């Protein structure tokens, strides 16, 4: 599970909710938090959706899919 957030969003909706999401459960989780970002880490002209997709979401998916393919090959 990948959690994407911005610091401004965390301040508004409580840091506790984010930390509980990361700790609870048995599924490995990662978080990407943009300290200057708002909802989903967006930041005008710096971290728009296409940049977040290319630099955060795609690399995450590649790492996760690579792990699965290595386990399947064993």
C-alpha cells in the first residue's frame, strides 16, 4: 500500500490518522509526503499530478511488480 499525502493535508486532517494507517494491519506500507504539498502531495508547478505519477507512483509500482515476478520465478 502506498500512501501519498502533503504536509498541509496532514496538518488539516491530523497526523494521527496517517500514522495509524501506516501501523495498523499486516500489509507492508510506504508513504510519500511532500512537506509543501496539499491533498495527495500536490504542489502547484512543482508536484502536479503527472510528476507525482512519474516520480512516485510508477517507481512504487515497478518495485512492487518486480518483487512479485522474482517470487514467481523461484
